[in-house]
C-alpha cells in the first residue's frame, strides 16, 4: 500500500487476522469482523493500516503457519515495512505460550510493537506478566477445546457416525440426523466410483489375463483406459491406499487417541461400520496376496520384474556359491546378462562364473520345457501314474484323497477362526501376524483344493477322468503358451513349472516338481488362455525332476 502524503509520519500498522473452523463456529469472530474491528482501532489511534495478513483455517498452536511466518520475516527485515502488528486478540496471534513469547521478542528486537484490539497490557514488567498470563490462559483454553473435540469425535465414532476428513474414493457423506445445529453424517456408496473400486480389487486378485497385478500396474491400466481419481490420475501410492482401506470391506477404525492426544492400544480403537463395496473375503484375499508379494518378503525383481528367472530360481552353480543370479545391463542398456550376485557385489575374485546373455538362458529354459517336458511321449511318461487304474493305486489315491480333504477342512476352519478374530476385535486385518497366517492358509487351501480335484479326477469321481488324450491336449496347449504367449505370461508358467535353474561353468541344470504338472492339468482341464493357476511354491526335487 502506498502512503499518501498526509499519512507520512504516522504509525504504519499490519493487521494479522486468523480463524479456525471451531473458533468461527463457536465464537463468531470471523475474519471480516476482525478486520472491521482493527480498522476502527487504527482510525481511533491515528495509525495507517498498510497491510492485512489473513490466515484462515489454521490453529494458533501451529508453528508452521506460512502467512504468519512470512509476516514475521518482513517485520524483522531491514526494510521495516510497518511499526506495529495488530491483532483482534492475543489468541489470534498465537495459542501457544512459547510461540507467543518467541514471536513477541522477535518483534521487540526489531522495534515493532504488538497491539491487541480487545486487550491492553501497557508497558514494563507488569505488562509482560499480564501478556504471559493471557497467553498461558489462551493455551489452556486451546488445550481444553482440543480435549473436548477428541472426546466428542470418539463418542461420535462410537455411535457409528462419520467424523469428517477426506472422504474415501467410492463414498460420499450424507446427513442422517440433526441434533440442534450439529449434523450427524455417515458414509454412503457413490456408485460411479464404487465400480472402479471393485475393478481395482478384481485386477489385484485376478489381473487382466496375466495374473494378479500390483498397485503400480493397476494404476497404469486404469490411466491408459481413461479412468480418473476424481479428476486426477491414479498412481502407485493412491492405488495402494485404496487396496489397503478397510472401508471397502464394511468398516473403518477411529478413536485411535485419547483426549490427551496419546495413542490408544489397538484393542481400544473404535470400529465404525459403513456400507461395503466388496466382500470381506475378497478384501482379505487381496490383503493376503499383497502381503505375500510384498517386497519386504519377496525381492521386487521376483514380484514385478519382467525377468523370466528371478534370483529365487536362477542360482549360481559354482562350487560353494549358490548365490542368486541378478540381471545386469551392458552396452548402454542394449544387452542384459544373468550374473552371479556375489560376483557383482564382491568382485570377480569372489566367483568365477561368467555372465550369460539373458535371452540365451531364457531360450534354453523354454526349449527344455517345450522339447523335453511337454513333448508328448515324455509328458505321458511323467504323468503315467495318473492313468494307472490298478486296485493298489486306487486304494492309495482314496487314502490320499481322504487325507487331503481332512487337511482342507482343518485349513478352512483356521481361515474361519481368523475371520472370527477380526470380527470379535481380537485382531486387525492389517496386523502382520494376521496377514501372514491368512496368506499361508489361503495358499495352502488353494494347493489342497487342487490336490483334491486332481485325485478326484484320477478316481473318476468327477465328471471326467484323466485320459491320454487330455494329457496330449495339455502338452499342446502349454507348448503354444510357452512359444507364442506374451512375455509375462510365459514367465508366469516358467516360474510355475521350474523350481531351480543352476548355471555353472560346465552345465545348466533345470529342476522342477511333477506335482505342478498334475495340478495344472487338473485345473479345469488345463488353464484358460491368459490365466495362470497359482499354487503354494513349496518346491522340492523329485526323482524325475532333473531334466
């Protein structure tokens, strides 16, 4: 503001006005009313108001108020744009005694006064004492108000009402009740967004033809097809947040701190119901799958990489090494090589295994599967026991079937007990122990279901029994998938059928369990195009695994 000639020599004032939502609602000291009172005060004092700094919606206890800090920097600068800072009341300046005292001393050192419209402190030691007492009282009122707010919010949550804040994607808030001037709200489903949420969970669980997808892949899939997150783009972080939000399973947790802002134990958190968008079972399935695929438990290259043979499978076969093979680039990124991780990290003297082009080793493994395992005669030999109908074999299979069904019942009960623990509040769905046990039990259940299905087919208790024609058709289908499928599709099948690839200076050894062949064959007469069956990867070396 440019000073008129008549204003020269008069005190230059800067008004600082602030209000939080609670203050405005409870006390009616809105920003316009503060400005009006300050203008009248300046007029009465004969001061010229050169600047008005507004800071709505921030607490006076916040040390990081941007407009306040910018004003304080200008006030203490050599330019000295004003002589006095005016507030409606000291509580507008600060609601924390330490902040008030520090800021006041900074203004005083710069020769700038602090004035209050509604309070007069005078000068000298008594003024400092009174200012400190008012500041302490303001802080006490703020603390008391915060305590009451937390108590009210916790009581509100206990009654099942929404306390406000960012509304989760897929929901909107609706007023369901009015108590005096207070609106009681709950979450309601917003169907246009809810359908996107359901798609996100389907992609996380089943994928889009190439197996389950991670948060980053889902975000890319949605963005490429024109979906938006309330006008914004999906990202790895916000998609992961959606996948971990319990609201979609029908509840969320509130009341995590007491009135003193101290964190409460998890068993005292408040569970607030809300309309579910997906089933709790689907939410837990995705949580278990994500926990199993988490980089904390599985290296990122194993989970997300395009490399066909992750370090968990591709191993260095040199004597006393057995380190994982990692992919390194050469020629400015044009070539990729499998390299011993010990050699990469510790130098060539630690391991003498020479790198091999990724394309060469991948092709070798694919050729071995197609030409050796899935070749018609070899596959029939590996799975000949599935065709064996002798009385001895039938009795053994019936016994195995009974054992598998019994264990399946036990695992199913374990899953039910975990869900009951969640429902009863004994555990939370994001608790590490719960996620770990649920992931293990669900993976074990899937493997047992495949075992039961395979044994039932062998015993002809299902609609079709396994025949030589089915085995031949299965071999042809897998050959086409490995030869012509998409890279990620081929990689998924290689990881399903191959448990270990050992690369040494003399040979390449490929190992894998025959039970993966049996389970995949039993999986709906062989997997549908673009769908890879998932089983618990408890690999073991069998007698005929050495290719």
